[in-house]
């Protein structure tokens, strides 16, 4: 019994050390370096080949009508025995569309962000674009009815701005509704 307690103590201490070291390394390594305008231009020249003009200009906002949900991207961590939840960005749900895939969503986003970063797209056009915030990281995953797009900020302020802009995407657009629940 003493041997088992000793083994559990070693595992707990070793696991805690690995988590602590991983947490520190993750914090330092997860700070993305924002490319220069020239680097963004080179990225745009490479990744934008074959991307239609609408997707180049709007990025993932070209699929705004397919956005079905926006939720905070929370990550839990422990400080001792206390569980702390931090908002790291936003999770955006997209309805499935013909011809759309995870690699395509990521390519469209990379192209758009590179064009914005290189100055080829005016910043005023991207005022409400949570995907184009400098240093943000976007990844996608497939789910049953479509896709989930994770937008992670490089720091707390960026994560809050991503959340604010993403929530604005759910506000009604100027397009007339296709159906109405209001009786005439």
C-alpha cells in the first residue's frame, strides 16, 4: 500500500511539473509573431491563387449567411486547486455549403488575412471582421451539420475584440428575410 501511495505521489508531482512546464512553454510559444506587410504580400501571392474575388475581399464573411452560432472559446486552467476559465476567442458555427471544406475555409481565411496585412484591402472594409484581427489564429473542424471555426486571439484584448465583432455577425443584415412569422 505504501508503494502505491509513493508511486501515485511521484506521478502526481511529475504530471504537475509537466503541466506547469507545458503551460509556461505554451504561453511563450503561443505568442504569434505578426508578419510584416512584405511578408503578408508574399503569403497572399502564394495562397490567393484560385480564390474568387468575393472570398478574397470578404474572407470567411463571404459565408455570413451560413453563420448559425457564435460562442466564446473558453479554456480552463488550474491555479493550484482553483479552476480558472479564460476567454481565448470565439467559436463560430457554419452551416454546410456545397463545395466548402476545412482546407478551403482555412485557405480563404489565410488569403484574406494576408491581403489585409499587406494593405491590399482597405482596413475600413474589415472593421467588423473578427478573422482579420492582427495575430489571430483561425482553425476549422467538421461537425455533423457543417463546420466550427475557432478564432483565437493572441492576448486577452484581442480575444475580447474577436468576441465583440463575432457577436455582431449575428445581428440582422439588410437582406429581407426569406420567411416571416409575422402575420399580414
